C-alpha cells in the first residue's frame, strides 16, 4: 500500500465528509457529528486550508486531517494564537495501518514551517504521546472551564514555544453542533443505524 498525502480541494469535500462519518460512527456516541464539524470548519475564518490534508491510496481518499486557529487567554486577558487539530479521520478498513500517523507527522512538519507556536488537542494520550504531545497542565494551560485531564494535550512546535504562553484554551465555536442542524445534514448521506458502541 503506497499512501500519498496532498492538500484537500473542493472536489474532495463530500468524500472527506463521508470518510469522517464512517471513521467516527458509533465511536464516542450513537452516530456522530464530526462530519458536520468538518463541513462547517471549511466555511469559517479560523480554518487553515494549508493544513487540510488528505491521505490517498492511489486515487481513493482514505484519511483526512484538519486544523483551526484557536487561542489561549491568560489572566491579564492577553491572547495567543495557537492551533487546534481535529477531526483526524481514517476509513475503518484502513485504520491501524499508520495512515493517521502519516497525516499527523506531515501536518506537524508543515505547521512548523508556517510559524505556529503549538497545537492543542483533545484525544487519546496513548496515541498522541508518540508525536510529543503532553498533558497541557505541564504548560499551565487549562480548558476554557479551567480544567486539566490526560486527554487535553499540547505540543510545542519548537523548543520553548509555550514558555510565555499560559492560560485558558478556547477553540472555535464551530465544534458545537445542535440536533436540528445534524439531522438536516444527515439527510445528505446514506442511512446508517446508530448503536451504542463497546468503545465508549
């Protein structure tokens, strides 16, 4: 299997949304809303098209990674721009084959060249530690509601890039979806049954 990585383009949008739906369906809850989030991200100012990559098996799109601009606000109300990664999706038959790793490593490399300080994620520590992500508490960064936990992680894009950045992390409101917009968006896709997953 020879996987190539390239930037997503408009012709890929529906393919990527369907891929994301397949990747996240029934994983965290019955059904998913990650495909709607991807759809909405491309329309907002926080979207970074230079970090929107697809992984391809020949012509077939099998993975996608997408980034948005986010901010950390410290106790003096100073704002610092950083990156928020996600969703990162891989088609189920291609999962466990290193495609997510390829997308992460490639996007981190490009993010460094674009001059960003850091990436913040909510994700599985067992997976993301391999890329250098650490509990955000190490950098005195909390969630917007002032919490810290293992799934909330930060990655410095160059040594010391978070030394002078601390405070609360605020992602774009694009990640909040409601039932009505999700139900409406779902009508554009093949019908799938929702189940409670063993992964929960």
